[in-house]
C-alpha cells in the first residue's frame, strides 16, 4: 500500500515537472496563438486586445497556477484557434492514438517474442547470422520511411489498401481497425527487430551461464532448460525493454499519424506546437507523461514478479 | 551476408521496376462516380472559425468560396459578376453604389435573403472583420440605404476599387450566431460536417438561384504530410489535388490529368532595408543582377512559373508590366562592380530565413544560395517554422532576408501595393521612398480608373528601380484531376470552384 | 572462439569500408556537393554520376559522401552523450536508490514523455540552429533510455552475493560500481548502443525534416532521405542509395557490436 502511495506521488511529481516544462517552453519559442486566429492582416490593436482577452499578458507563474487549478478540476481550457474545449478535441484523438499504440504493441509482442526465442536458440551458425543481418537491416529503416515503403508497395503497387482513406471509429469499428493496420505495421516492424535483438542476446547470455552448463552436463534436454529457466531469466530484460517500447510507441506515433493522415493526438500535438496552442500541448504532454510513468511502473512490477532478486521497496 | 544484402537490394530494384510498369495503366473509375461525389485532398485543416469575417488562412477561404457569396463575386477571368445582387449601378461621382437584390435567393437554412440581412452583413463585417484593409475600406462608408429590393452604399469619398471590397463582404443571415461552427451562406454548396484533422464535407445547395452545381457532394480529405497527400492521389483515393509541385506531377503514374495555372502571388527575396548592407540600393541591385531568375525557374519548376520583376502578378493584366521582369538581366560582373562601389569588393554574408513548411520557397532559397556564390555573396539558409516566421520575421521584422509570396487578399492592386508605403503596419521590409508614397497616395486619391492605373504602374516601376526586393516569380500551380472529372477552372485568386466540376461518364 | 569471428570480421570490414568512404568524402568528392546543373536534373546512375543526380542536378554520390560524414558525426556525439550521462545516472540511481533515484527517474520519465520536436524548437530558439545545438538537443533525449537499462542492471546486481562479499572485503562503492557491476552491464549496453546509434541517425533525419537539423544546402542523410521520399516513382534510385548508405553504416556498427558482445560472453 505504501509502495502504491509512493508511486502515485511520483506520478504526480512527474506530471507537474512535465507540465511546467511545456509551459515554460512556450515562453521561450517565438509566436503566440493570436497570429493563427487573426492572421497576418490584423492590426496591432486587435492583436493586443486578443492577447488581453486570452490572458497572455499576465505573469507567467500566475498563468501556470491558474491552469493547474483548472486542470485539477477537469477544465483543460480552450483550443483558441479551433474554438473548441481541449478535452473535447483530445477525446477523439486519444481513441485513435491509443488504438494505434495497442495494435502496434500487440503486433510487436506477438511477432517478436517467438522470433526472438527462435533466433536466440538457433544453433545453426547460418541461421544465427541471417537473423543478425535481417534484424539489423530492418532496424535501420526509420518508421516514416517504413510507412512510405509499405504504402508504396501495398497501396500503389499491389492495391491492397487505399492510402489516405480513413474511417472514424464512430462510423465503423472494423473499418477503423483496418485503417490502423498499415500504420501499426510501420511502427511495429522496426520495434520487432529491436525486441528480437534484445531477446536473442539475453537468451544467449543466459545460455552461457554456469547453471545452464551444469544442467546440461547432467544430461538435461536443451529445450527443457530453455523453457524452464533461460526464458524466464531472459524475459526480465526484455520486459523492461518492451515497457519502454510501449511508452515510446505512443510518444513516437506522431510522424506515423502524419504520414497516414490519422487524426490522433500526435497530429494534434504537432498542430498545437505550430499554432502555439499551449493549453492543448500541455494537456497532451501531461497525458503522454502519465502513460510513460504508468507503463514504467507496470514494468517495475512485472520485473519484480519475474526476478525475485529485485525488490523495489 | 553478401547474399542477403544483394537480395535486399534486388528486391528494392524489382519494386522500382514494377512501379515503372505501373505507369502505363490508369484507373478509369472512381468510387465517387456512382453517387456523383468527389474527394479532394487538401494539405491543411480548415483550422479557424468558419465565420466568413474571421477566416484568415488562404486554405480556408479556398474552400469556403463555395459556401459564401457577396453581392458580387469574382469569376474565372477576375471580373466581378452579380451574385446576391442581380444588378448594380454606380453614380457618376463614384459616391453611390446601388445594388438591386436578386429575388428568390435563400440562405442554406431556408430563410429568404432580405435587404436587412445585407445591411447586417456589411455592418458586422465592418466591425468584426480580421482583414484590416476591408475594415478600412468600409470605414469610408457614409451611409447604407435600404428599401425592400434595393441596397445602396454612400461613400464619403470615391474609391475605384470599392467593388472588390463589396465582393469580400459575404452575405450572412441576420442574427444567426453559429457561423463559427455551422456556417450558413448563399453559395452553390452548403456545409454538411467536419471532423478535426480528418475531413470537411459540403453538399450541393439545391435551392441555389443560379447554375446549380453538378456534383452532389464534395469531401475534402485533410492530409498534412505532403507525401501522404501525393500517395493518396496516386493510388486513386483522391479525385482532385491542387497546388502540386513539378516533382509530384512527374511522379504521378496513375494517368490523372494535370492542368497548369498560376498561384497568383509574388514570390521574392524580401530584404530588410533597416539592416546593413541592404540599406544601400547598390547592394540590392547587385543582388538582383546576381540572381538568374530563368535558371532558377528551370531548376525549381522545370521552367514553369512567370518572372514578375515587381510587386504585381500577371493576373492583374491592367497593372502588370512585363518589361520589369527583365530590368535586371543576369550579370555577375555588374553585380560585383556595384558591390565594389558600395564598399563590399569581397562580397558579404547574410542569413535568409525560410519558412520550412513551404517546399517551393525552400527550393528557391537553395538555388539562390548557389547563384549568389558566383558574386562572392555568402548566403546562409535558416529554416524556421511558420509561427516563428510570422512572429519573428513578419511581425517582429527581425531578419536580414526572407523568401515568401504575397498575394492580394482584397482582390485589387492596392492589396499588393499598400504595404510598401512608409510606415505601413504590413511593411515588413521597412521600405521608405518618398516618390513611392506620393505615387501611391495619388493613385488612392483619384476617382479616375485610367489615371489610377497610371499611378499604380508608376509605383511598380519605382519598386523595380529601387530594387526594393529581389523579385522572382508568380509560382506555377499544378492541379491533378481524375481523367473523367471535367470542368476545373483556374481563378486569378486562391480558390477552387467546385460548382463547375462534373463527371464525364 | 573461432565461430564468432564471422561477425567481428564482417562488421569490421564493413565499418572500415564505410569509414574510408566517409573519410574520403571529407577531403574529396567527385563533384561540388552544392553545384547545380540544369542540364543534368534527375539523371539515372551513369558513369558520370554513379548514383545519378537529384532534382537540382547535383551529384548524389558527392552529397551522400558529405552527408554521411555529418550524420555520422552527429549520431556518434549524440550516442556518446546519451551513453555517458545515462551510465552515470543509471548507475547512481540503481546502486544507491533512495530519493535521488526517485527524482532522477522522474526526470527521465519526463524527458521521455516530452515531445522531442518541442524540445528541439526550444533549444534552437534560444541558441539558434546548428550542428552542436542539434547534438545537444538529441543528446538530452537519448539519456533516459540508457539510464533506464543501466539502472535495471544495477538494481539486479547490487545485492548479489559476490557484490556483498566484495563489500565485506572493504571495496569502496565506486570500486564496486566500476569494477564489479559495470562489466555485467556491458552486454546490454552494447545492444543499447547499437540501437541508440541507429535511432540517432534516424532522429537526425526527422529533425532535419522539420527544419531543425542540418540546414540546406549542406547535405545530410536524413534530409536526403526525406527528399527522396517524394520522388519515389520518378527517381527510385535516389531513395535506394541514401537508404542503403544508412543501412550499411548502421549494419557495420551493429555487426561489430554483436561480434564484440559474443567475444565478451565467450571469455
């Protein structure tokens, strides 16, 4: 219980730090929301009046704490240029981004773990080498580039899907999921390669340990050792890595959303940054941070379950 | 290992070949042909309020052109034709504009358009519009006079451009307050729905008074990534995309038709006259001589695009002076000589801030850097994001040189030339020339159209002689359409008229 | 021992070849990397231009040579910063735990969640664009992933028997951290390093794409990869060559890493 309370406190602390950082960032970079709303033709008086109305002329910290107060009561503020409450704007976006993250993560786990085990336990030198090279080649393809390649091959050459089409989950759930498959693959494929690499090296490392040698010298079956001991130990590092992945997939889906034209949080974030919609950006950053912290926390617990040597007090 | 690599490379090559073969075949049916609809790809969301007086982004005006109309509206040749008004007349002293309201015009919400609505529109526009030039023009109105079928505007002083401002005042229903989210106008299309960063849907207005639109529905699909937009077009998911680059048209392999028009803007290297060495006219002229506009057009847009030479683009045929485009022929020796006279025999260096979101500007800047090297001038590119450009460069005037395009938001010559008057709020380059100010003021003061044209031409000549900026071009605008989709017309302003399009089955 | 030489050998040869290629690019390129030629735009590979030319008629081979150098420099610096600070932070947090651990872990989480685009914008607004600033920005972003991995290893190891006995024998904390636990982290660290190097090259690409990295016309692999993306149909070789350069560069390092790792396990 005490542990949980501590974690909760940590979560709150992280969110405070992140939101303050995001807030300060907009004090540093040039531009404010008024240019987007009023355009280039507006008079200085009009801009000044709007700045006053939006409260942009007040002290930085007054503004931050006012935002914090509102945020805690569930009021995320307005997206000025869209004339829309941030919470309403983010609702739809979050569904898209979250679905994309979950789908990518599932694909990664379902493909990477069997592949990694296969690669790690391979005894043939050729297979081992082939794994290393293919793995590495796939890893070296940036996600946005993978997205371009996938769209080109499956969309243009083979005509298996229609690039640029998007069906909202409100209209059709299967259609929505279908739209997410290519983007999810673009995110997952390089991730799979990385996870396979981690898992392979972890398995190999375990296989060299004394207890495995002892067990083998006692005539135990290689496969049995692998299944009973090695995998469990090798999974410790892999789970940590996968957790970091889950966090990174969500924060890293921005470019993929852009390339596939998905109306997710990532695109809203980019738009928010370029329109200087600091309230929108802050809300998104806080949500992303919460996700990162929670996922890492789950990883810690899993780590503890898998590896009795570790005790997070 | 080598084998795998070879395999990988071979696969990629194979894909390249496959793609090359694909070019021969084109899709001849579109999903939209069945229900008489089309999908248009646009590169940015309509992110502002949809209220016609609060719209700022060019991309928003481009779409909303189909929904809102003024008493008069521009046609594809740049003339003003009657819209909500069926006829109009101007008094001989140029002070009274009388519009006869067309009978039977209804708003998209079913309400009849009355003279009261028209007056409400003009008054609301005058007090709330974000377009400063429009507010200024309407402030010169002395009185509005309303009868049941007539609407008259009495001006304090004559203004030959006034009709172009009337054109900008969209007619909206009186006391309707949801224009931000559910716009209601009189145009050939009405707003149906929008989804953030996804789509924007308009449908045919079946009660339209004029030639009704052919298409029953137009869906704008928002794809902010340029390559994504192009790929969607090439795969046949989109039926029409405008503002393509030459590279994209070359990459198009699906048999779509490509039409060529102009963007109707003046792209130039805008120089800040308040910083050294650009305060010296000889340095500015040297830059003009050092830049080879023809070569730049060839490198960046395959020779398309039109050299402009001053702050006016060719669509304004009345004012555009072709000869100014050749005022500074490419001449490195002359450039060097001018630089030496100005005290820079070994050249100088400067930074050019380029908005990173607009590829044609980035491309031109890249070529510029290379061309200036020959004259010993060392230019450096600094890419900035659009908001930074707006606040730092445009508003803050904190730059040495920048590259951008200016158009006329009010559809008239003064929209191009007002900004260069000394002390004008939009005069981002801090240009100041007494002769120019005099010529511009004279143009604004006269009620005689021919005389005004003369003065405007004089303004353009001064800008050229003074080498106020390094004028480049009116950019080329490529539009790709499905081979069966006909009727696309270029306008001399930044709009896409959907009412003319039809499926040729 | 013998069976692992394949990785070391292939990785070594590949890396050496790429380094030679890049080193050559620092002193000599077949053409001026920014010289344009309106008569040679978008040419396919030929004996004059081995990798063809881009849309401005610039020689792609020359640009790849110079671009690979700047990308490599940025990636190496970024990984070095990330690894160095990540190692220190991860080791201290994992070994000592307590309040400092809690705080630093929070900071790392915050950085992971913070949009990299925004951070880069901030740094560039303050310090202006430039190679060193982009290294600084990316370097900060790379610390958390290293720190987290190292920390996990230290948490796992700190209570093991042999560490306890070392402590009983009077070894100081620093000695235990460096001499006893550090070697244990090497395997994971090597994997993380190669993945990190890979990501660094790709991050430079995204940053350049957003106008925050290397400024044109100076070539960089990332910028070129983005550029080639839009002409995938008309000049597929452009993408192919730039992509292949990135893959080979990363592949060489990673095979080398894999070989070293296996060598270490063997010993």
